C-alpha cells in the first residue's frame, strides 16, 4: 500500500529539479589545460633562470681610484646604456599591457556599464542558451506527463522545444522574437554563468536556474476552457484566486502559434496585423473602456470614504453634473427610472445616474486614493494617463525578469485639477477618463472584494513563490458587505445577470458579479485587405499653399464597437475565483461576457475548485 | 639552467610533452561538442618538433652554436602555443565552415543530447521519445560524434604544413648566411642597393593588393622588413659618428639627409598598402636604432616630443564628438584634423577609444556602411525611419554586426576567460573572425585566461631581453644595430598586436610574432630569429677570442668596432 502511494507520488509531483551538470566530462580537458598552461609557466621560469645565469660580467671590476667620469665610461658604452634603458621600458610597457588584460578579465564585467549594457550582443550568451536545455513547464497540477512546454526528439533526431497547448499559452510564454515572455524570463542565460577551468577541476558548482523545471499556477483545463469559450471572438479572460493571487487562467483571443512564429515572415505578418493584433496579450496589454464594471471601483471608493449610505435619485429627466453639461441617462434613456435608491440597489440594476452622482460626491482625491490602492494609476493629465506605462511591480514573482515579462499596462484614470464635475460623473460609471482599464486590473478589483480579509493579493504565476499582499484595501467586514452586493447582480430579483447565471445557481453555487458595456469608436477597416481605411488630407494656409499632407485613419463614428464585460467572484461564501471577461464587439455584457463567465464557473466546479 | 644545447633540448622535449597533453585536451573537448578532431592534423603538428630538434642538433654539432639558446627555446614555446590554438580553432567544424548555422546547430544538439542523457529521468525521456534510461553520468564513448574529414591529402597540401617548414628553412638559411663575417660585410656595404631592390617587388605587391591583403589573405611584403632594417642599420653604422656631431643640437644636412631618405623609403609602400600597423612598427624600430646609435639628449627629446604630438593630434582628431564637446575649444581644433585623417584611421581610433558606442549614422566613414546595410534589409530601414530612438537601436545593431563585431566578440571572450580560462575547446573563440592570426591573443585569453596571457607576455619579454643582450654584447656597430632592430621589430609587433586586442592601442592588422601562423609573418619571424641567433653565436666566439690576451690584437673582426 505504502509503496503504491510513493510510486503514485513519484508520478504526480514534478521530478526533483535536476542539479546543475557537475561537469564530469569537462574535467579532463580543463585539467589538461591547466597542466598545459602551468607547464608552460614552469618552462618560462626555467628560461628566466637561464637568462639570469647566462648574464655575463661585462668587464673586470673597475679600479676605485679612477675619476668618477672615467669610471662611468668604462662601466659600459653609452650605446649599451641606451639599449638597457629601452629594455626596461619594454618590460614596463608589457606589464602595462597585461594590466589591461586584468581589467578586461576581472573588472569589465562588473564595472564597465557599456560592457554590461551590450552584453546581449555577445554571441556566447546565445550559444549557451542554445546548448543548455530550458526547464520544462508544468501547470498547477505539476504532472510531468502533461507538460506545457517540453522537449521532443523529432523524426530527424533533432531535439526541439514543443508546446502541446501552443496557442493557449503563446502570450504567456512568448517566442524568441519580440518582447520576452516567461520562456526567456525564466530560462535566460548569461555567459558569466559558466565556470572557468579551475572551478571545473575543483568540481565547484555554479548557481544556475536556466534549466530548472517550473510549475505554474495556471490550470491547463481552465485555460483550455477559456480558449474554447473565446473561440472566434476577440477578447480576453483573466481568472485569479482572490485568496492567494494565483493566476488560474489568462488568455487573449486572437492568439498565435509559437511553432509558426519560428518563421520570421510569419512573425512580421502577425506584427503588421493592425486589426486583430494577435501578438498583443489583450488581458495584460490592451486598454478598454470599463463601462459599468468600473462601478465596482467607485463602490469601493464610496465604502473607503464612508459614503456607502448616501442615497441619490435616478429620474427621468437625467442627471446634470454641471450647468450646461451633457445630461446623463441610464442605458434605457429617459424611460429607465430607478427613483431614490441606495448603493446596493444601484449596483444591482447598474444605475448610471447613481454612480455618476457618487463620482461627483466623492471627488477626484477620494477616487484617486481608492484607485491607487487597487493598483490603478491616477494621473493629473490625460496625456500622462494615456502613456501606457508598464506595471511590473504588481506581480509576485521569483525574479524581476518574470515581472517585466508579464507586466501589464498600468490601468489609469485622470484626477488632476482640470477634471470637471462632468468628468467625475462620467468616471463614476466607467466612461470618460476611466477608459484605460486592462482585464487583469478589473480581475484584481474583483479579487479584492473576493478576498476574505479585504486584501489585494499580488498576482503570481509561479507555483513555488509565496503569496504576497499588494495592499490592504478593505476591512474584512466591508469586503463581506461588498460580496453580498455583488451577489445581487447574479442572484438579486432585478440583477442584470440573473438569467444567465440561472444554471450556475441551479448547480448550487452562489456567485457575485458585475456586467459592463462600453462603446468604443474604432477605425474603419477595409474588408478585403484588413487594413484601416484612410483618407488623404491636404492642409493649406490661407494663400492656398500646401502646409502638409497626410493620411488620416477614418474612424467609424456611426457604428461604434460595443464591448461586453463581466466581473465575477465564486463561490460567494469563500471565493476561489475572481474573473474578468471582455468580449470586443460582443454587445451587452450580460449577453456576451456573462455567459462565458457562467460556463467557466461551471467548469471550475467540475474541476473541483468549490469543494 | 645552463646555456647548453642539452638542457634546452630537454626543455623542448618538455614542451612537446605538454603539447601532447594540450592536443589531447582539444580532442576530448571536441568529443563533448559532438565532433572528432583530426588525428592526422595533430600528428602533423607534433611532427613539427622533429625538424625543430634536428635544427637544434645541427646548430650545436655542425655550427658549433655558442650563443644564447634562450632565444630559440622561447620562440619554440610561442610557436607551439600558437600551433595548438590553430589546431583547436580549425578542428571546430563551425570555425571554417561554409554553413556556419548548420555546424553550430550540430554542436548544440550534441550538448543537448548529453544533458538529457545525464539529467532527465525515465519519465521525461519517454515523453520525449527517447529510450527510458535512468539519469546517470555517461561515458564519453557513448556520445555521438561527427568524424573529421581532414585527410592525409589535405594535410599534405595545407599551407599549415608548409609554412612552418618554409619558416624552418628560412631560419637555417638566415643563420648560415649571417654567421659568416663576409656576408655581413657585404650586406653592410651594399645596404642601399638592397633596399632599392626590395622596393621593386613591393611596388608590384602594392599594385596587386586589395584592402591591405594579397594572395588571398596574406601579406607577402612582410619579409621586406629585414632588408629595410639592414639598409637602415647599414647607413646608420656608416654615419653615426658624424650624426653625433651636432650644431645647436642638429646634425649636419649631408649626414642626416641620406639617413632620412633611407628611413622614409619603407613608409612609401606601406602607406600605399594602408598597412598602418607596419608603419607603426617601423617608426618604433627606427627610432630605437637612431637613439641607440646617436644618443644625443636634445634629439631624444625631439623624438619623444614629436611622437607625443603626433599621437596627441591623432587622438584629438579621432575623439568622439560628445567627449570633444566637454572640453572648450577642442571641437574647433579637432574638426580640421579629423577631416584630414583617412577614414580607416578614424574608424580604428573610434573602435579603440569608444568601441562600444556606435558613431552616429551621419559620421562620414560610417555612413556608407550603415546605408548599405539598410538598403539590404528593408525591414531595418522601416524601423530606423520610425523614430530617433529606433534609429539608435538599429544603428547599434548594424555597428555590432559590422565593424565592431570582431573586436567586441574578442572582448567578451577575454572577459569570459577570467583567470584560468575556459579550458581548451570549452570556450567559444570560434565566434571571433580570424581568431587564428590577428586575434590569436583573444582566443588564448578566452581558453587559458590570464594565466595563458601571462605566459605569452612573459615569453615575449624573455625574447626581447635575450635579444637586447645579443645587441649589448655585439662588438661591432652593424650587428649591434641589426640585433637591436630585429628585437625591436619582434617586441613592438607583439606589443602593438596585443595592445590592439586589449584596447590599449588602436587595432592594426598585424600578427603576433611566432604565435599567429599568418603565412609570411611566421617565415619572417623565423628568419629574424635565425639572424639574431647567428649574431649571438658570433658574440660568444668574439668573446672567447677577446678574452685571450694574445689574440686581442689580431681580432678577426673586419666590421667596424664600437667606440
């Protein structure tokens, strides 16, 4: 019985990571090299001895009683004096040269900045990474027989890296081209990692991570389910465990094949595809207008500011944030009226007027504070907010390289002095200056509420990294309260996702969620070529001279793309999943994104996440 | 260590033993990377020791060599170190391959296979489609290997067989001739004619050469160094007393003008050949000779001063612009100078002073190559046009693919060698182009580290010290100057070569004497060695005669004795 368990364990857990090669076979040539060099050193010593011994006493001792000038002349001819001086000059120059060698061999790698900065140009580094096998990558089960990245010998006997789930992990792993993904971040090799001959002979081992296997937190079955759900659409799914920050699935469609981009022309073609942008991980690197899902952030801000009990009126006349500003209605226009409501109901029915008024009531400062706690950048001007910085520090990872490789674009809002009441109102329900959200960021916002202690856990993708807290955002009580509010969306009598989540409820899972819909004006594409349509513009001054000519991309103002969002936490009692789903051009969030989320929750139940 | 043939023969045998160990190391390391080194090549190389030992015996038995054996042994030490490095580089299938990518791929597969066999457990192996054997260290015989295709015929027709053999002949001939007083006297008297006759084949070489090389990748004008040196030494011997008589510190025109003519002659063909390295060595050697023979302080200062000024002007002209701008007035001074400097010199100076920073694409000498690369690769051009930052990246890429490729790869190689080196066959010197001749020191530094570098530099120092001693002991001016000149040639050549690689000096395309087997360079070095040893032997015999009081008056010296 015991034996069987041990055997099973052997097959279930990843193989113990192999130790660095102990350089057994390298020892012979290394030792012979040392013998050779030190043997030559010995010969040099003998030759030096020979040189010293063969020195001839040039002349017999000069009598002391001669005048100094005469003695000096007798000592050696002046020709010889010049020669001797030159000899010493040469010796000094040679030693000087050798000091240059010492510099390059010992100090350049540490002290010379240019040398370090450009070391990626060193061909040896590429040799090493080609000759050293990268570690294998496993999913969170750690099963060796189901690797995500491994080596296989092909028919011609060559050993090649293979990705069984290819497209599903392309954005996460990354190829050898373009920006590095996990593959290069985890297994990058520096030429300094190899030992010198003396160390090989002594059997010293060098710390080297490049060939160790890695177990990810991603669940291959859940990831595959996300792939299946998004098939044929444009969008992204991010699923986290709110308690630990584990990334369970992270997928963007369209993706690309890692095997195919080995070919450079394929890569260039994909890179040039402006319309589908298959190389971009939408979950991490694309900005979306969050729409109503941003009300979650506003709600968190309201609770942090103690405004959670404030009531606002939703009327048929709409809400004017400031005199002369555009009126704000709900999605149903003047016909949709909720009356005077509290935050719970406003969230349940996704009332725009309520959250617009809440945005104004909270003001820029309090929105900013909540946003920053959640990892959203708050900037003073729109141009700064649109710059799209990376946010590697959000990750909990073993190395900075991993953090950089998966760094999301920083989601941003604008909270500077120029922000008007109207801007605040728009931001309150996820429009206007709140239009730079990433799916991962929205998943993090949901995860904060899903965390039993109200903490925002840093997302982590390596299984062996300890969980880390990003921020203590809420008190446990507030988090529980917010969870129950989110539960109204899927379970409440007028919740926007009630219908879609019917089957989930029937399966006995209580969930929480938030729908969202956003309109985005996108370029008009030529259906034949797939290129954005442009019109040629010529600018003239008042004398009719041409100032400049350019091609302007035509924006499709009449038919904006409607993106559907859904945020979800499940199960409500002790959330194991926090999810953000976006479907580009999918229409209402409750009809496009929510069904995907519901299907994924059911899949997670099958996989045993809610036991 | 006595200066006897027998003890030095023992050392040569010791070197042979070490050499065998070195060849074995290269062979084993090759197997680890999946290729077998050529046994024929190794035997051919080791057989070079037979003529070397025969020459040593011939010198001591037939020629009654009484001079300094250290010269000979040091040269052999350098020669065998070089031979091993060439063997290591040329047996690497990638180094000289037409299809480098394929050769590299094969090597990498060999390393990967071994890693898997040693480290992967049976489960992993099975998943990979390999027989599920447990992870365990494997024997070297289990590794797949690509056999060497170096045949006996290759060995017999290879220049690497014949050039050393020719070098040994050159050595023997030079020694036999220079051991005779009559020949030396003839040389000294006809030195001017000899120089003139040397110019004729050189002029032809200038016409036929391209980019400083001729006959493939050779520099056949290398041996002309010897007649030029003899010419200069000859005229200096005839005039040095007059030259020493100065007026206000300056010699008379009728003394100095012929000397200057003689000094300038070699510069003309080498300038035409764009062989600036040789010009540098000639300046060094001639200055040495002049200062040794004439020894007047004002002239010494004049020489040193002018050398410093010339170097200063060159450096100022070649300094990168951003550094120039930090010093007031410097850009104004430097602009006309850098405009006047030949492109090749500017490029070498840039690589020397600022090799890791590419010049801006507008720089005159870099623009052409930069534009050429862009026109070859439209993708790059598109990138470069996007933004200034992108253009900078593209510029760096092209710079390191083109001009800076060789020096930068050498630099990283030296850095990776650290103290004891990677070990023969375990480093990657094969990525450095022409690592077997110009950049041989970089290959040595990578695989044997600082220790190997110290061996080479110490050997050069020993050679120079022994050469200077030969010159010191010479009792007539002509051989004294010749010995000093030959030593200076070898010494400066080594300094300039190593200095170029270590970025202490600008890189010039000259070889490391005795170590690089760059065709004519090796032949010339051995001929120089032959002359030096002949002088050394003469000195010893003169000394014996001079020490005999009776014979002192009837000294056989026909050459003019030193004052």
